[in-house]
C-alpha cells in the first residue's frame, strides 16, 4: 500500500499516536485520544484511524491497528513539541504535548518528493551550493521557477522560462550564461521536478525567498 499525503489534522493525529507509543509502550485508548483532541465522539477517532489506514500509515489485523514499519530514510527523526511560548510580553509558560515536527510537517506532499545531489555552482544565488541535496516534487513548474530539466539525456537545475520556441534555462550565477532549448519534433524535453527545498549539513531549507532577477 503506497502512502498518500495527510491533512494537517491527520498529521497531528499520527504524531500524537507515535508520541504516546514512544512514551508508554502501548497504544492510546479512545478516551486518551478524545481527551487530547477534545473530540465530541468516538466516531472522530475511528474516522482518523480509517484515514491513516487507507493512506498507508497504519495496518490492521484482528487485534486492531499498528503503525506501518518502513525504512524512513535519513530524515526519520521527529522533534517533540513541548508547549507554547509567547513572542510578546512575558507570560506564564504553557507546557503541553502538542505532537511532533517531522519532515512531513515541512513538506505535506512528502510522498511525491525525491532528492538529487547538486554538482556545480550555477545556482549559488539561490543559496543552492555544490554538494547540496535538492528536493524536487513531481509536478509542473510555474514560469520562472526552479526545477530540474532533462534534454537528450543531459540534466540541469535552473530557473525555467517558457518561451515561444522552447525553454530558456537561467542560472543564479552571473558566470554562467543562459541555455536555450529549442527541440525539434523528434527530441524530448522532460521536466523532472519542481524545486521545493534543499538539504545540507546546516539543515533543511524550503524554497529560498530570492527569485530570479531576469524577466520571463
């Protein structure tokens, strides 16, 4: 069963179940879940469990539900949310179990994201450095957005501009000129994915705020 994207409420529900299991070594009861989320009826618990089962995050047998064990890769760790803190005047600290921050929190469409290692410095103006791992999602790219392109077996990560006769690939480094792709009817141009972030030793980064300075 393949995983599908979760809604924010479903991610919170799954995070709570995982956190409860880690602390207590057993599943939360319906009463635990109802009290935590202030649900009005047990039906809300059942609906969330069924949704996680259908989306591939839970498995089920005659004894009930279990978490699906998978190889989660290098970003499996979760950060516990321990409470609420004010960013204004001093207020009393509020401690609470608010679930976890995971990679799925940052990228809700995680099931469609893949990574490619960057070789070269043509995108340093977008804070994408040589050796970084760019995160790409398999979907269309808006004109002027960053994405990966394959043309005649060769690939590149660039700002992608759609023009009348083809594509213009723009770097984020003045040392590199634009690349123009004007394929004929027998040549294939493939967009591998839209850039959504990158990973390096400093951390995980979403799309940078700096956009291409060139007009599309």
